[in-house]
C-alpha cells in the first residue's frame, strides 16, 4: 500500500486502506475490513503486552491463513488471459442463419459475437433466436432458408449487454463489472480491451459465480 501511494510520510495503515479502497484497479476495498482488523491485532500484540511472557492477543491459524490469502490476492491478482483465454467463435453479420442453427445443435453454444466487416455489432443469444422464431411462427410456417444473422439481430434484447476487457486486466475487475451491472450478459476479452481487437476469451456470470449447491 505504501508503494501504491509512493511511500507517504505520516500516513497510518488504516488511513492508507481508506484511501486505496477507492482504486478500482486494486482489491483493497474487498479486504478493507480484514486488513484493519489484522492491523488492530498486530497493534494489540506489539503495544498491549502485559509482561514479557504474556501478551493480550495472539494470531491463530485462521488469521495467518487470511494474511497469506490477502497477500497473494493483492500482489499477484489473477489476469483474465490466464483463466479465461480460449478460442472464441465470432460470426459475420451476413452468415446464413441455418449455419448458426447447425452450430447450436452440434456445439451447444448459446452466445455468438457478431461482426460486420470487422466492426462489432452485438451479441446474438439463443434467447434472441427463440424470440425471433416465436414471432415468425405467428405468421405461419417459419422459413429459415435465405435468412441471415442480420435478419435476427434486432430481436435480441441482450445484443448490447456486453462489455470488452483486456486480457491484462484482472479477474476481480470482471467480478465487479457483473456485480455492478446485473443486466450484463457477457464480457468479451481482446488483447487491447477494444471491440475491434481479436477475441481471446469470453466470460459469462456462471463462469465466476458458481452455485455451491450445484458443485456438491
């Protein structure tokens, strides 16, 4: 924390934690309460000694484990391109709709980044496809031949519920994005964090927030 604040003079540990918790590129806010409690424990051990062979407080295994966990998370936060780097299939705006249906049947994919000559235009989801099929069925027989992705995109209400991040950004920053925006459907990862970059990964909420009952 001193390094992040360029080694401030006359600034206590608790004050540094309060200042740095505002930084979105750090995880101080996540661990602020733990850090302050640990600092209070440290002060009790160092300053509240009753006699040379008796101290008023001492660390237990939980505190030691917590300190090591916080140290690791603050000094070596996991980058997105480490956990989520994978090949991501992107599709051209003019791709035949039937091609997409074959991929859904074969691969089970549910989200499709769509581009128009290198420009990102939105995220097509199976929910959006279902909405389009439902609307078309009201007209009679659904005709799929000659339909393109461009004919389907406007029906997908989630097509713009997407954010781009750089592979050099951190997993905790992706977690924060989903927490702050419950409507966010997907995070797409590129080298530079821009929509025009090559896709190197994809994150959905379920990739970060796993139901513990399901894991059991």
